[in-house]
C-alpha cells in the first residue's frame, strides 16, 4: 500500500485529533495499539482488548494519555506496513534527513513473556541526521486513576495499585511531572529503542538493547509471514485480502479464541452524534462471519479456536430470556457487560458520550443462531468434523430455534426502538435449521428431521408471503412493512433465494435506488424506520461488500467489479476500514472493524471466481 502524506507537523502544532483513518494497528493477539501518522500512540489498553485504557487521547486529547514520538523539526510523514506483516513503519521526511519509527508488539508462546505485553518503538535514522522528541504520558483507567512515576536506574516505572508499566530506553529519559520525556539526535545508521512492558509478579523490568530489538523485530516479522503463508488466496486483490486477513488475526484474543468486533470504543458513527459504542467484545455474529472468511482463505486454526470458545462458554441449557445464546460475550467468556458512560472524557472531536460495556448484550437477536450454525457447518465441511458433544449442542440450538423463531426481536442492527418481526432474523433462523439438516444428512447424524424440515419450510413460506411488499416490489425490513434494509442482501448469499429470481432482482433494483450512493450502501433509512437514536450515520461498509457479492451472484459482474474497486478506494492508506464511511468519504465508527474486513474477503473471493 502507498503511504499517507500529512501536512507539515511541528511538535505541539499538530491537530488535537487525527482523523480515525490516520492510524495503523499493531498488536500481540491480546491487545492492540493505534499509532497515528504523526507517530503518536493514542489508543492502547493493557493487558487485554477490553481492559481500561492506558493511552486514550483519541477519545480525549487532554485527559486520555498518549505516547508521542516524532521528529523534533518540521516533517512530512508516510506510514506503511512492513510487507506481509503487522509491523508498522512511520517515516519522517525532514530537510536534514529521513527517519522512521518501527512499531510492533512481539508475540510470544512463553507465558511470562506474553504477560509482559511488550510494545517496542525502534527509531532509525535512514539518511542525514534528525532530532527526535518523545513524551510518554500514560493515563490509567481511561484517564481516571492517578499514577506515580519513579525513575530507577534508567527505567521509568509508572505505577497504580492495579497496573504497573516499565519504560526502558537506549537514550536518557527524565521525569516531567507524571510523564517521562527525552530529546535525542540520530545520525545516519543510528537507532534508539523504547520498550514499554507490563511488570509485576514474575515479570520484572528488563531493558531492550538495540540487539534485542533487532532480534524481536526479525522474530515478529517471521511470525506474521509464517502465519500468512497458509493463505490459499491467489486472486486479483491479494494485497487487500491479505491485509484484511492480517487485521482479523490481530482482532483475535489468543488465550480463548474469541474475536473482537473492533479493538476500540466510542469512536463516533457521526461526529457530534450519540451513536458511540464499545466493540471490544465477541459478537457471535461477527466472530462466526470471521470464521467463514478465514476458512475461505485456508486458515483453520482460528476456526478451531473459535469452536473451542463456543464449546466452553456457550451452554444450550442456559434458558435466558435472550435464549441459549447471548449476542455477545466478553473475550474471557463472561456474560455480564454493563454499559457505563465515562463523563470525564470529552469523546473523539468532542463526540460524547464515551461508553464502556455494552447494554445490547441483553437483547434478543435471533439471527445469531443462523450465523453460528452456518459457521459450524462450514467448519465441519472444510476444517474437521465436529464431535458428538458439539452435535448435541447444535441439536439443542436448532430445537430452540424451532420453538422461538416467530417472535419479534431487536435484529442485526441492534435497534433501540422496540422489537419487530425482522426479515433478516427470520432468514437466519431458516439458515440455522437448513444447515443443521445438511450436516445431519451428509454425516448420517441423529436429528428430528421431520420436525426440522417442517419448521424450515414454514419460515420460508412466511418470509415469501409477509416479507414481500407488493407496493415496493421488494423484500423489506420487517413483516407487513415497506421499509428497505440492506440486510436482505444476504438472501441470495445464504442460498435462500435464487440470485436470478425475478422477486430478488426487483429487490436488488429497489435497494440500488433507495440505499446505494455511488456503490456505497446505507443500512436503512432511520427516518423511515426509527431506531430509537438521534442523528444520521454513514454508509455501512459491510453492506457495500454484500452488495458487491449480491451483484456477482445476479450475474452483474461488471457492475460488481466497479462497485468493489470503488469501495477499495475508501480504505485508509494501509488498507484498513472503520465501520462506516461518511457522506464526505471519511472513515467513521470503531476502527478497524472486523465486519468490513471479513466481507471484503468474501466479496473478493466470489468476484474473483466469477471473473475466472
């Protein structure tokens, strides 16, 4: 990918908030850090995705905390990934030379080293000579908990009673109130290393000499290239597909196999709006779709880890009001995710509220049963056969769906405007039963097939009769209504309806007319279908890729390719996407978003196949 050029930036004169898209991502399969194109780490939670933040200036430039590292003279910058890895390079171009910051988090199989959560920032002068300036200003617990700073033998120790971080460097540092600072100059070929570790218990502060940083750089590069080498994708869009795969892998929590929907919270879907949510949890739907995308590329290990998570943490006998499945879980499998507003943070560009936890966890969303069972079906088909115990769990879920499919729910978009009989929820209940029937037939597994078939067929007839609007000549958002919804793009993708069925082609035309803007797709019109929230939102990027796939299946290959290529131009300089794209083309919402990247992979795969 090409780099991102920013305007000349002087320390202290940079904008208070970089746009969401002006960031790259590094991580160690336990947490991530967002690194701005100005060299500042402005989002980092330690020790896990859903832990309280240490750096959160992306949510509050004053109180959030950050790790600044940049040329101390006017510079333009470019950011790119070391090829086929999640090692990020931010390059500074100055009048006197070129320097770069290499950011990465080593991935270790040893528990003590994994518990260190080491974040390495290696600064190298490539040409000429450049002065650099660094400031490390952690603000623990989302900026709410004060800390002490002690300088001991060149180590800066930032401590609260809950978390201790040690910063070591190959240049002298000094205390500046609660922060640590350094100014240094590098000549061509010289380097400096900063390493931030979580310390305590068995993990002691340990310096990171230049040689060790070099070794860990090499090892981290090798890890990512070895992982990516398992990809079977050889199509036209390898760079974008592989970047999406690497991003999905970064959103995986290695200790449990959970996948987060996004590694951030409260990045606004509309600047100044209230649609700010915490996505650092495992949504069943998003994770199941992730499994599908990664299996498509040949990555079976992630699917197996997800299956283990489901087997351990999802109990079909729970009997909650939301059914045996909760729509989302903590990355450790916990089910209680209370939603709290952090009133002391101003939000990105002043877009309050900042929320942690997610109140949607208690919603009823029937579509997740189809997403999960479809991913189990694909795992059983492409990776390895599921066990007898896992099949018993599938049967219990399908029996529950047969009992409960016809009740109103909050739907895939988690509306807070009351339950409705959403077509998409019905569709995915049909998928849940249909895929289970396929598995039973293919493997001769025991199942109540007469009951399952009757229920599957009843759902089919119900969708065809009450999900179809004669006046709109289209399938609509919910029964007996006439509002359009991009979620119905999944009808041909799940093989519910033939992609050339006249009713479907008419629906595709209606969606194109009402919800598509220059190949970008809105979820629905909130003025026509109130969702209980104020404000507007951008186009929803997963829907834009679903649209591409639906057009491929309908045989509109040229239109699909143009829409896909256009959508690629909305990625950031690294090939990353947030959840939505604003009417001015800016990335909006939590970043990067698993949904967008997994749908990119699927669209590329199917478009490639159609193009031959």
